[in-house]
């Protein structure tokens, strides 16, 4: 069986984006959906079958996306705070 093409995956992601924008979150982007999938459900690699990819995309919720982005923002904030503390410590 052939692996899903980028065009097929893009089509499914755009359908999901359109649906989520219309129903829940108008500012959502394609990249946010893709990033959430890549860092959560597909962290070990993208599935080999289009039906699994379609299911993963279909089951993705706004809450999943918001949680993923919030977690990353918090990690980024903590890293920045630690870096700032290190810089301040070096200056003393």
C-alpha cells in the first residue's frame, strides 16, 4: 500500500482547520494544527496509513491544540526565566 501523500494530508488538515474556525476558534492556523499533531499524536512519527491519519485529525479538538500551545508557551517562559537568572548570576 502506498504511503499517504502530502497533498492528502494537507487536504485533511485544511478540512479540519475550516471546521474548527467555523465552529470554535476563528484565529486558528494550519501550522498550529499540524504542530499539535506532530508533537502529540505523531511524536514518534506520522502514521503510515491514511485512515489513521484521518482519524487522528478528526479526533483533534480545540482543547488539544490550546493545551499543546499553552504547554509550549510555559516551557518557553520557564527557559527564558532560567536564562535571565543565569545571566544575572554571571553579572554579580
